[in-house]
């Protein structure tokens, strides 16, 4: 009979614990819903902040996200509200966790509720901030940018601006400044190092590359002819007509996909242009050299960027929010380990014994969570996890040392 009564008492205690757990989970759920509903007012602004690392990693001409259904944008805003409620209810969640485990603690340990909630909230925010400022920019840059293409594009963009100024000076009749700008831009494109762009760096062997290169040269030669025509005014040289005829032949060859013939006709047209103002043939030659280099750069950029990112709003938001939440939880690991040490579920001796196993588990989890396969992002994910584990071990050890120094008359915790 005594055994049956003890079993009934245990069952009642278990039911009471489950009832207490349900009550505290209900409080957390209410806090998430209330705070999430309130955050819907600023959902669009929050979305813009969260997507900033994604947009900065995209090419400037493709820095946009798309939605593939009429309700996707609304679903995105609702998801932001839900996750915002989870983030903002972190203090409530920690408060309820502490309230659930506090009956099993010593009287003096129950006074640690405020530090647990404060430092737990700060740790969660620190993890989310680390993810946003350190991991996400590195990750999206690795995923969305091609290093060679970015270097060439930057050089080509600067050279195009110089080319526009050079053509303006040519149109105004200032051949000296036009040649100086052209030579400066050509020097930037042919500068040694990463992203070098020269005719030797790329041969016209693949049809798509050659088509882009010749088209860019056709457009550049047209700009030079127009600029020289304006500079000559009413006394335009018949050589301009001859150069235009040569360009027309190059266009026909380009349309027939005879790119070698088109390139030869363009070089002949450029030679004719140099005779329009013989004493300034060097400046015109510098401008044509720049146009050829820009064509090579454009072709090489197109060949490297043969894929284009088209990212949906929902998928990118889910990726960012999951990583933010994961890092927030990772930075909570030391406090979770400390609580487990307080209730006697783990010990520092046990954690030290299986430290190497924990390192392997952290690396495996980091490899699973990390969406990229590079070592840098894996280290950015695994490093904080390992540090948080070590900090948790130290906190558990400090809890045990503190209990060992406690006076003998300390009140024992109630039996659960």
C-alpha cells in the first residue's frame, strides 16, 4: 500500500510539473503573438534592414528581390512579424525558463533570476548582431559575387566614365585632353594584378565572347565617328564617310557571325579615322585602343557572368532569419549549460571528459547550418560555438565551486 501511495504522489508531482510547463509555454506564446502583432507596423522597414546584406552582395544592376506569387509579399511581412515576436519575447522566455527550474535551486541561487534574464537577453542580441554584421556579408558575398568578374567590372565602369569624358573632349575639338583621358583609362584596364584586362588575357575563341566584343567595338567606333564629325563641323572630311562605310561592312560581317572579318574591317575604319586629323592621329589611336579594351572587358565580364541571380523575397528572408535565430541560440549556450549545472543535470567533470566529442559535434552542426562550403564561413559558424561551449564549461565549474563553498546550513532545494 505504501508503494502505491508513493507512486500516486510521484504521478501527481509529474502532472503538476506538466501543468506548470503548459502554463509557462502559454505565457511565452501570448508574448510572441502580442509582440509579433505589434511589430507588423514596422515589418517593411525591418525587412529592408534584414535584406541589406543580400542586396549589397548583388550586382548594382540586379540589386532587387522578386516575388513569385501575389500573396508572397504579404506572407513575408507576416513571417517577419512572427520572428520579430520571437526575438522580442526573449526576456519573457528566459523568465519563464527560470521560473520553471527555480524550485530545484538553493535559496541563494534563486536570486540569480535577474542576471540570468539580463545576460541571456544580451547574449541572444549579441549572437544575432554577430550573424548580421560578420557572417551574412561574408556568406552572401561568397555566394553571389564572382571575384574575377567583380574586379573587371569595377575597372570597366571607371574606364567607361573616362571614355565618355574623352569622347566629349574629342567632340569639342580638344584632342590633347581626349587622348590623355583615353590613355589613363587604358592604363587602368591593362594594370597588372587581379582583374587584368587586355587583349592577351582573352582570345576571340568562343562565339558568345566574340559577339559581345565586336558589338562593343562597333558601338565605340560609332561614337568616335560622331565626335569627329562634330569637331570638324561643316568641313567634315570625306574620310569620315569612308570610315562609316568600313563600319557598315563590319556590321554586315558581325550579323553573319564572321567576327574575324568584322574585327579586320573595324581596324581598317579606325586607320581611316586617324587620317581625318593627321597631326592628331596619336590621340585618335589612343581612343580606339581604349574602345578595343572596353570591348574585351565587356566580353570577359559577360563570359564570367553567364548566370544571373534572381532571388525570391521569401527564400532569402527564411535563410537570414534562421541564421539569426541560430546564432542567438548559440550565444545562449553558456547560460543553458549553467542552468543545467545548477539543477544537477551536467557537471564540469563530465563536460571536460567529453570536450573533444563536443568539438566534433560543433563542427558537424556548423557544417550543416552553414549554407556555403568555404572554410571562412564554416569557421565563422563553428568558432563562436566552440567558444560558447568553453564558456559554458567554465560557468558550470564556477557554479560547482560556489556550491562547495556554501555553508552547511544552506537550505536544500525541494525534491522535484
